[in-house]
C-alpha cells in the first residue's frame, strides 16, 4: 500500500526511471503520511504503437489525470 505504476514510451535510461520513481515515492509518502517502506513504484515502457491498446485496461473511473496529453 500503495503501489504507483508509471507507464511511458521507451527511450529513457534506467537511471532516469529510478530517479523519477524515487521522487514519486517521496511525494506519495509525504502526501499520504505513510512510511517509505510501504510505497512501491514501477516504471513500464510501452511502445507508441501499443499505447492505445495498453491503456484500454485502465477504466476511465480510475484515471485521475488527463489521458490525452
């Protein structure tokens, strides 16, 4: 509790992904006032041509920020 899943187009290094994950983890721990040990973050690359199909598995009611950016 909680797990944050980040999905993005490929092209960023593991170092950039790890830095992003750590920043997100810090933000979530501060906002939810929970221990860092209980917050996990994953980063998944999805090819641009597979993006639309991949995003279909997330129903609109669980998307809290814009889908189309």
